[in-house]
């Protein structure tokens, strides 16, 4: 039997950015204690920012991304949903059965 717990999000405020690794280790510990496994190869980190700042060091085995799909909505690290809107409009136009 296989069990999956997909799409978990850890939200950490910027003032606590140094706790990222500890929070991830806590999730890993929780998963193990519940007969699950954290798949670090599928885990990603996104840092939301609307200004130029120095980013914290990357966690060694976690891929950092600039866009993420959360609950069906694509967001960029600058809190833009423009990519989501573009994809939605492209999908809608592709499925349109109207002819001019």
C-alpha cells in the first residue's frame, strides 16, 4: 500500500528566513512518524519578493523556482498572476468553438 500527502506548503515570513531548514526538517520528521516520506527531489522553494533584496542561501537539496502553481493558480516570485491569466486565456481560446 502506498500513501501520498501532496501539495503541502510551508509559509515562513522573511524575518524568520533562517528557520527554513529547521522547518523542512520538522516536516520530514512528521512525515516519517506518519509512515510517509518527504520527496526532496519534488520539493521546491519560492521566495516571494516585490523588491530587490539579497536572498537567503539556497537549501542544498531543494530546488529554488521563480514560479509555482498553488491550488491551481500560477504565481511568480514577484506576486504576479500574469502568467496564470495568460495560460488561462490561451486555454480558453484553444477550447473555443466559436467561428467568426
